[in-house]
C-alpha cells in the first residue's frame, strides 16, 4: 500500500476500487471513441453512467490523452494538494 491510503480507510477503499475497476475503463477507452470523449469532458459522469461508479463529493478525477511521446503526472505536493496551475486555466502542454 502506498502512503496515500495508509491512514484513511475510506480513501484506501476508494484506491482499491480504482485499481480493480480501472483496467476495464482503460480497455474500453482504447476502443470506444464516444466513451473516451465522455471521460475527457465529464469523467465523473462517464464513470457513473457506464460503470455505476458513484464517486464521493470532493474526490476529483481527471483523464488526459497522451498527446506527447510521454505523459508524466507529477506527484502530489508533500504537505498539501496545491497546484502550480492557476485556477480556471488548463495545464500547459510541453514540447
């Protein structure tokens, strides 16, 4: 178990659900363009409509397309969930 879910049983449960269910989501997104578009535009709604996942309020999820040779997600900031991306803007694409 990684440090994210170690001390919070609810979060640990969500992480386990995510690990178990994510493979089906990813497999479908590789062959179903409409589902893929839904994941990008409304991830919470798409997961609920197609898989019955009812994520709790405050639990954010995002999907991104791999538009570069590699897409790397930065880890959470230690000590907080701050973002370097200004509010109301999309993350910058690097080249």
